[in-house]
C-alpha cells in the first residue's frame, strides 16, 4: 500500500506514540493519535522530565555542599559558613515542584504543537481495538470508529502498588505523586532500590531530607554494574543516607503525620513520608487486545519482535507497555521502527546492545553495550579496564573524588563492546563510548582521537589507551 494512502492509528501519546506519529506523517501517512493522560506520556508529565528537573535542583545543592572545598564561602548577615560545617541552604520545595510541573506541561504543549504542525490529528480520549484494523475512540463527544491500516499501541505503564502499601497521595506516594509536595519531608523512606528508588533517594538527600532506602537485595541498584553500585552506595552512606539492605517491605501504614514501614525481618522504620518504587505494571487492560489476537506475557506486557510487531498482523506496540528496556529513548525508537517497517522505509531491527542509559543519582551512572554481569556469566569474552577518576586533573579541580571509567573490548580486534561511566554528568560522558559501540570502533581509534585537556572526558581516551595490547 502506498504511504500516501496509509491510515495509521496510534493509541497513547508517550515517546513511543508521538515519535511514531511524526515518522508516519513524514512518510505521508494519515495519522490519528489518541491519548487520555496528556501527550508526552509519563516520560514528560510524571517521570523523566519532572524527576530530572527535580534532580537538577538537587545537583545544585550537591554542588553547594562541596563548595567549601573549592574555597567558596556562603555568607548570611556577614557571617561565613566555614568548610567545617555544612552550608545552610534551604530548598523551597513548593517552588521547585511548581517549576517541575510547569516545565512538564510546557513540554507536553510543545509536542502537541509539533504534531499538529506535521498534520497529525490529536484526539483527547481513550482508544481500544475492535479487531486488528479498527480503533474505537472514546471521547467527550461520544464514540468514533476509526479504520486503520496499521495500529500502534503505546499506552505505557503505571507504578506498581500492593494491598499492603496503598498510596494516599499525601504521605504514602508513588513516584508520580511526589510533585504535589509543598514541604520537604523531614524523613523520607524510599521502598525499592532500583533506578527510580535510587534516583529519588539521592535527590531528596541532596535537597536536605533525612532519607532511608529500603532494598530487598544486598546492595542498591541490583540490576546495574556492581562496581558502579558500590561507589554510589558508599557516597550515599557517607552523605548520611540510611541504606537498609536485604530488607523486604511487609507493609506501609500511616497514623497522622507518621508513616511506618514494617519489614519482613521484623524491623520497623518510621518517617514523615514514603515513596513506593517497587516496579511498574503495563497499562494494557481494556485495550481489546483479545479482539485482534495480540498476545501478552504472564505479567501483561505486550509481546513484540525487534521491529515492534505484535502477534496480530498490522498491530504494533512500543514503549513501557511492551516491557522492553523501559527507557524513553527505547520507546521512541520502537515507535519509529514500527512506522519505518510498516511504511516500507529503510529500517534496522532494535539492537539493545547499542542503547545507552543513565541513572541520575549523584554521582550519575551511565552504561552502554555489554555489561559486567554478562561478562561475569561468560556470555562474552572481553579485555576490560577500570580507570578511577581520582587521577584526572579536571576531576581534582572540581573536587570530584568518586567515580571511574570502565571499558570492555574484544580480545584480538580491540573493538569496544561496552562501557560504564560513574561521574557527575556521566549521561554526557557516555556518548563517545556509545558511538564506539554503535560504530564498532577499536580502543586504539578512541584513544587516538583528540580530547580537551583538562577534561573528565579525557579519562575515556586514557582508559582506551591503556587497553592497547592488553
């Protein structure tokens, strides 16, 4: 079918949905996008954009805390806050969260304007399948049946809760509810030490709250590089966080202004607030998947292949509802790939080994390619090198004491197949490693490219140099 006559219906306006819509419109399709929660999805409205905006404020606080080491003194009424004491800087959380929500709303509106400019019809409402070639739109004006040559499902996921820990939106919170807080928690308990839990725990610690982090594993970030997680946990503990390892939550209750988290080993932790960060569940109920023959796994996530096809012909899926590496960047690429595939454009299947990701803690942890876990399991043979940042001249100038660059390369060829960066702004520093992995560059090629002196990125080149003939 010619692209100019193709009708594409997209259910869900997150990165998987709106990026797919832009590609389909660019290739000449007639595109309708239906969304019920706000275009941009959780990535823009309740997750990535808001949390990273909050973290940006936390980063400033972290910089202020280390200012004394660099010779900066904060003064109040002519009195200097000396290096021996922590600078007295206070966060107005009400203003911070107002800014967070405004930026998220503005970003959502920007996306809508871009979609409409490109000719995409944006519908506010809910969509569901009625067979593989029809989407039923439920809007405030009633019901509309939309015939489609291809359908993309991009409905996302929601925070997981349990009967023993029910959020109330005031003191017991999911990560989507934290932006309504107007005062800094006096003692925040974060349940869950994965990426989301670690990010919020790190941020609120920097903002000045007392923080306890409940981890069911023996360390924070059990899914990340073990060396990186060890550095982060040491830094967080040094800064005053209470890390409760091997502690599984049994229940979370509230009595007035006190939240009590009871652990399965009998310990009890009391605080002012609790954030539940115990995973996500796909938003796939009520989509009419069975009418089209779209299969899900035992957790409810939609099964897709590497070009985003579901088990139903003409029905694609992208983003968190698929459970495939739940990152905004991956969702967007899944959506683009789906439209490139359906509309006959050049397309390469999704390759998760080229995906770079970042944990926005302090310090940040960025990774790309093959992991240390895979190496340790014997899934790939590599030469590897870990270079601490402590010897980097720019790091010394900035008062950076923690972190490292780690590279993996193949024996014989020297091709870089993975890497880890632990540092402030690691999300920026991982890019040269990401390019090396994507383009199969050798350690020698990376080492021979010029870097600025002094720069923390120079440690990436230095690590590559040290891999020569290893």
